[in-house]
C-alpha cells in the first residue's frame, strides 16, 4: 500500500465520485478525511468502513473551507471534488445560484489549495487532483455557471502546476463526461415522464448523446485515475486535464 503515511482529503466524498476516490485511496493505505452531506448514520458507517474522519462544513463559504482545512490538519493529497449544477438560460439564471456554483466549484478549490500547499512544500511531496468535467473543455447551453467554474478550475490547475513544479507537487484535473451515479440515475424517471421516453431512450438519446462510446463513465474509473496520479510514475504529469468522457471532447 504505497500511500501509507499520507493523509488524503476528498471533498464531496460521502457519495458518488468522491466516495469512490476516498475508497480507492484508503485501499492504498492513505488516511482519509471525508467531507460532504448525508444522513448521520450513513456517514458514520462510511467513517467506520474507511477508518476515516468526517468534517462537516459548508464549502460554498470561505469560512467553511477554512474550518475543513483546520480540522483536517496537514494534507498530502487534496482532491477537490465537491460541486453542484443548475440549468437555466443566462437571462433567467438566478444570481444566487451563480454565486453558489462559482463558490463551491471553483473558489472552494482555490481556498483549499492555498491552505494545503504550505504543508506539501515543507514535506517535499504533494498531490492536488481536481475533479473538473468535460465542461472544462467545452460548453453546453443553459449551464453558464457550471461551465465557467469548470473552465476556471482547469485554469487554476495549470497555474498551480507551474507554481509548484520544483516542489515535487503535482496538480491535475480529471474531466469526466456523464458518470453513472445515484444523482444521474435519479434524474431518469422524471425525464422519462417529461419527454414521454423509455428508460433506454433517456439514457441513449438524452444523457449519452454526446459520448461517442455510448457508455457511462464509472466512479471507479475516475478513482483509479486519481490513484495513478498519486504514484511516483506520474511525477511528471502535472498541469494536465485528463479527459474521461467517452470521446465527447474529441469531436
């Protein structure tokens, strides 16, 4: 287990992609710190499973990020995964939704990085992994805040990579397309009813229409890439935006 003695903080890690990453890092020996929302009993069970701590914090507020980082202590691996989405035309986009999405998907990552980097520099080793999206490379209508935040996250990652290049600290993005999570699965029945479609039609003609493979990315795929980015073999991979989108952004 090559990550023994390393502490990994994964935001948005009580479900979905973040939980898969937390499990994968734990399997390689990392001490895991969880952050995310959920039922108290379910989070307690995850803490038992992963021998982890959970630190509740509202990452859409700078004070929440500072609380999380103070509680986590010295972090060797930082995975900025927490995020949210809202869909609306620009002229109808609620400004409070814009503010929250930018704060959670982008500003929280910046604040977590600036607070984690001093320890990584002193330790002479660090890994920053940002969960971006195919929308860090391309756009879709009605997703102004999300697309802006993810493009910004990709830019932040490149800047970090350049600033940290001589400190044995890497910074990379993983940019998935549609990932098969509970959140995606729960959208299907409503879409079936709204569009008069079958389940398979919703999956193929609505959700996967932009992914040439016509297959969902699995949370475990993203998790395995995150683990690889922590290995010594990836020491010269930094500033990269790694697409895992079934060919979406190749078109």
